């Protein structure tokens, strides 16, 4: 795996795919700078080597049309502040004017190109467009993990024009390393905690992960499809009746593969899907009609904690309750705390994909786990066992 550390950028122009798809408010101010900060180490390395950087990104979904609301010009000042260099901007991403701006770029300078997705060819993965992009740098660096699962021109097709001069930036390298630590090289016992709303959205992950882990905790809304499939009473809890056979099959596969599955034994049930609903703790398989399980119960959390504290490698994807409502956030917080403790005791913990990242940030566990992935869809596809196109294009698979 070639990373940015394998190159010296002195007097070179780096063409860097970053993920600056950041949220903007009504006055076009960046409201969350995480993605820009995440790209900083890569850009600093290029500049400190004595190189220059040409940055390409998308912003929002302009669907192949120019759209002033989605211009990357809005973020120039924010990027300048974070990187500590006055960023130059050019109002397109291919063509003569862009090539001229790149030619004028001096070592230590950074040029941000206009939104790639103003051209439909970007999302189409068009080779001619990718070739035009490839003229804008000597070395191609992909540091956009958030779009690595898309076979777009700037993430994938462009790499073929840099047969020897392509590499991952630091962020991509860290993400790949974190996934590898769980899926390939993790110290045993390896535990996956899968929560979230539905079995159907996690099924490919579960099937892939059964070959990798020793323990599997299933929590959140997914629980009830399993419990009902096993003959339990789940009241009005969320359930996918058409996935009950699949749930039984997962349990069977887990047994055959020697994976210990830990399901909730009790739940905090509510008489309404509302923060101010009446609540009571009941056994997971004896939820009365008119009640629904919205969080893990105390015995369950004790069990989960015991499993978490024994694990040496932990993957967490999906909350174990409706954490958006304070009344049903305790389970997810308790899981976060146990992972924090396990991490302090030397376990490697990765949080990735979707709402668990939001939960981890909301409850302040971001710096307590080993790694929080920056890419929702890209992380989920990695956990499903897919090789992401943006990664394959660099490692040549
Ligand atoms: P996901 O994006 O698949 O990780 O699902 C996250 C969502 O699952 C969150 O919005 C949670 O509120 C929801 N969720 C977790 N537990 C439950 C539950 N017991 N009933 C309904 N929704 C749940």
C-alpha cells in the first residue's frame, strides 16, 4: 500500500482528492469543519516537502449542473484558516483556465478547484474527464475516504493516468489500517457490536463479519426480529417479519462458525415512541401489546459490558437504543462507556458507519475510542467485505 510517505513532493504538484463535502448554513458558512481538518496532515506534508497542492472535491448534489449555492468558493476562507495558507481558487475543475492556474502554482501554494460534480462526467466515472483532471498534477493522492466507495472520475478513473505516482493520503491510510485491524489483523477476542434500526440494512455486514469475529452483540431495533423469530413476544416493537427466517439463519451460521451471539435479555419498553412515554423494564421476549422496546435493559447492559471488557478488538456500528431521545439513550451511553474502559485497558476500538458515529460524538466518546471513521457509506461497504473502488484504484486490484 503506497502512502504519501513514499513520496517526496519537492517541486511537485500533488493532485489531491479530498472530501470537502461539508455542511453550509444559510449564509454559506461551514458549520462542521471536521472533514477539512481531517485532510490537514496530508496537505501539510506536501507543503513542508516543498510541493504544491491542487485540491479537488465535490460539494452536495449539483447533478452535473453549475449551481452557485454549491460552489466550493464558499469554503475558501475556512480552508485557508485551517491549513494556515491562503488558498487560491479557480472557478472550474478542467480546461485551459484551470491548467493555467495550475502552471502558475508555486511550491507552498494550494489551489482549490471548483465543485467536480458541476460536470456530469465526474459521477459517470468518465475516462476523458479523468484524463483532463490528470493533467493537473504530477502525483495523485487520494485522501477522500468518504467517497472511496464511488467509482467516480476523481476517485477512481483518474488513478490510471498515474501508474507509478499514486498513493493514499494520511486519512485514507488511517481508515484502511483501522478496518484491517478489525477485519484482518485484530487481536482476539474480536467483538462486533451491531445495533441500529433494521436487520435488512445490516445483513451483508453481519454475514461478512461472522467469518471475522468471536463475539457478536446484537442490539437496537434489530433485536426484535431475532426475538420474534425465536418465538418471543415483542409487543409493538419494530420488526421486519420478512427477515425472521434470515435472523434464524444468521443464528445458525453463527453457531456453525463458533461465534457467540449476545442478544438483549431485557429492555426498556415504552407505551409510545416518544421521549415522555411511560416506561418499564421487561424481559425481551415478554413485551406486552401496546409497548415497544426502545433501549437495552439493565441486565442486558451488564452482560454487554462483561463481553466488551473481555474483547481485545471492538467494532461498533449502530446504537443499541433510540439514542436521539434522552429517555432511551442510556444503553448507548453505557456501551460507549464500556468501550472506553476496554480501550483504556488496551483494546483497539473502531466506531464506524452511520448513526453510531453521531452517537459517539453526541456523548463525548470521540476521543475515548481508538478510531472513529469519517466515512459512513464507505465504512459500511468495507465492513460488508467489498473492496472500495477508490482503494482498488491505488493498490491496483
Ligand atoms: P442505523 O442507521 O441502522 O445505525 O440505525 C440507527 C437508528 O436506529 C437510530 O436512529 C435509532 O434511533 C434507531 N433505533 C435503535 N434502537 C431502536 C429501537 N429499539 N426501536 C426503533 N429504532 C431504534
